[in-house]
């Protein structure tokens, strides 16, 4: 499936990078002075020379909180109690890398995280428009904010293929 596991401070967690997670990360970053678009969030954690640790930890926290019965403050305490050694950072980066591979649409060209590049545009994602497409165009009734971007974009591509729509822009639907 799309979820990933990570162990922090002898506690095992399961997480996912769905639209709900991305929205919470974006709101958290904005509350803390980072007015990032979704593509900028991804870029802020992909450049090793200019890594935004706050964005990385926000993704870690909110991806875990989607599956956990523990509230966000307790998860944050567990993360902060973790001895931040090289092994811990490797675990966090491996977890985030796996999240992106499982939950984000991928290109087959140059690398952003190891082998695959995340399929992004520079503009921010319009969640309300994407939600409209999910319910009205695709006629899905499952919760949009529990869907991964990978699933959403695959569904949109399939819809366009089945309806012979060649345009990248489906605003007219």
C-alpha cells in the first residue's frame, strides 16, 4: 500500500503522505513563518545543501499522526527525545524517501530523491480545485484528504485516457 513504517525512540510508527498530511504540513509551516507552496516544501527537503529541517520534521510529524492514536504533541515529544545521531537521520531520510516513492507521482528522468524525480510543477496545488475534480469529475466518494497525490494523479490520467482528453489542463470539465 502507500504507508511506511519508522521506529523512533523505541516506538514504531506508521505514516502516509496524503492530501491531509500535505495540508497540515503547509499550515504548520505557514504558522511558523514559512510561506511555501507544495512544490517549495518538497524542494526545501530535497536540497542537501539547503535542507529545511523544520519542513522535514513537519512532514515526519504529520505523516505519522495520520495513522496514530497518539496525539501530535506526544508524537512530537517522542521525536524530540530521540537521540539525533547519524543513524536516526538516515532512518528519517529513508522513511521520507519511501513515503515519496509510495505516495507521490514519479517521473523516470533525473533524481530528486535517489532514483526518481517527483512529478511537480512550480505553481502551488489548488486543493479545492483538486477536491472538486475528485468528487465531481471522477465521481469518487472516498475522502479526498485521505488520498495520496499518486492515486489522485493516476486517477486523473486514467480519466483523461478513457475520455480521450489530450489536454494537460482539465479546467473545462
